[in-house]
C-alpha cells in the first residue's frame, strides 16, 4: 500500500475512534431508544406475584427503579415461576430488552430463564417476544430483538434461578424503544390518602399546586408530562427554614392511584424515599397552610425562596420548542410579573446529562430564551428579563436513572 494512502487511512480510523469515544463520554443517545420501563418514563407494575415485600425493598416495583443495587425477590422458599405485567405509559415499539443480576445477594439467587411477551391489554392476549437465559451476576445483559415489536403491556415470566433453595431475585428489567402513543392528560385534581398524610392537588391543564398533611407540606409549581407529575416539595415551619427537594409521582391512567419517589434538595446520589397514594375524593380539599385559589404559587415561592422551579414548562424532546401543555405555568409566571411590577427575573434552563456538555449547554440557553420570548410576546418588558443556561452542571437528582434525569430537565426562575 502506498505510504500516503496508509497515513490517510490511519488518520481516518483515528478520527472515527475519537468521535466514538467522544460520543460515549458524552452519554450520546442510545440507538435503541429510551428505556420505557422506568418510573421516570411513566411505567407501572400492574400485576405482580406474591413477593418478599409488597412495597419498598425487594418488591416488584423495584424492577423499574433502574438502580442496580435494589430489586425484586420471592418469598422465602417459593421458587415456582413468577409472572409480572408491566404497563408502559403509552403504546410503544421496542427494539431491545435488558436485565440486571449483578447485585443479587448471592449468584445462585439470580433469575436464570425468563420469558417476555407483549400485548395491548393487561389481561392479554400476549404474543411471545423471546426467551432468555441470564448470566448469574451481570448487569445490563442486553438482548436486541430480531425485529421490533409493538404494544403497551409486557408480561415477564421468571421461570427459575441458578440453584439457590431459598430465593429468586432480579434487580432490574429494561425495554428500549420509542413511545408511539401518548395517553390523554386527565384532570387528576382531588384528595388522596398517601404515605405522607392526605395529599391535596389542584390541577390546571398540566400545572399542579397543592399540599399534603405532614409537617406543613406544600406541592409547589408542579407539572404533568403525560402521567408523570414532577414538583418541588417543601415542609417544616410555616415561617423559617424548611426542608424540600424534587419529587416524581406516576399516576395510573384512571387517576385513582399514584406511586413515586422524593429526594432531599441536592442529594443526587442518595436512595430516594417512596410515596404512594390512593384517591379518596375528587374534592381538592385544603391544609392549614394552603387552600385552592391561594395567591399565585410562583409569587409565593419567589417571595419565600427567591427561586421557583417550574416543572410545568415542557419542551419537545431535544428542542427549545415549548409544548402547548406549558401554557398554564407560563401564564402563572406572566401573572407573577404583573403582580410584582418592581421585580426582575432571570430565566434559567437546565438539562440532564444525555448528549454531552456542549450540546446541553446550548440547548439550555435556547430553552431559556424561548421562555423569555413567550413572556415578551405576552407583554412582559424584555428589560425585566435575563436568561442563562446551565446545561447539566446543576443537577437536583441523579443522572444515573430516567427518574433522576426527568427532574434535572427543568426551567427555574430567580427573582432579581
């Protein structure tokens, strides 16, 4: 081979390798699509076998938390085949499945032979996708599908384990693809009995405010994306220092139940707390520190904290185009500007870590500018508004899971 040609080929190969490493380091988009079997994506276990726990540690719900160190286990000595039905947020097309078994309590307890089927109803019928034999102790055992499959419900059957006589365990179950149907957004306003006292929620479009009857709890400036509600919780003395942080709740299609996670502010690596609720009334109700129709929630949060996290502002995926569902929250921000004419505002864009730092920095800046443009069009003086983008540099939750990433994709407004 001519020396010059060889040099060019080597340079080309090095460039391709460099690009590949760069994309890997940046957390580039998975070519198989997003993991649709996570709470952050709106998935729920709707049928589960008798398990070690009905909720919390070693329950079926833990199959969807994307944490490799938490998972599902059988009751002691119950080694018969176990069947789960998992509901995705909407009808989806799948191209790959994956499983975690590395962190089972011993390798013999790891699920071995599994079968996966897909259907359009929780009650079936189901069509076979594939059967797999899993390794004893290996995370993210990935199985590309020979051809894409479409449906909303997955039925997972765990047939056996690797020889342990007491328990069968599986840590995580993943399904990669694209959601092709998004369920209609329902009005989930009402009162729910919850693991933190009665939960009172007022929903306007996708925007949510409310309270819960535990330590003067408030649900601040929340927003639905599909059936996933993201908000900031605060609790503690009505005046003075309060605790708080981000939360994610996944509501059932009928709005009768929710299940989810909460974190303390800044605790991006800790295990989140659980939050479960059951509807008891369609009446919103109230708490001593909150009632429906209270003053503008954006004004309240800016007055007390100087910053409001607005999860009701939503964008198309990887875009600065505002979704129509954002209007109630944007209108609340416009009303806040009108109610406080001496205030100025900095609009901040924040992203998760998928896509790499340069891309996310630019995206966060463009999203902040889109919000500013909406406000200016509505009559807010441009001189009162500044913008900033922070990319993925200021996470409020872990970027290791879709649940955490969904919390990190946000707009915040700072009072100046």
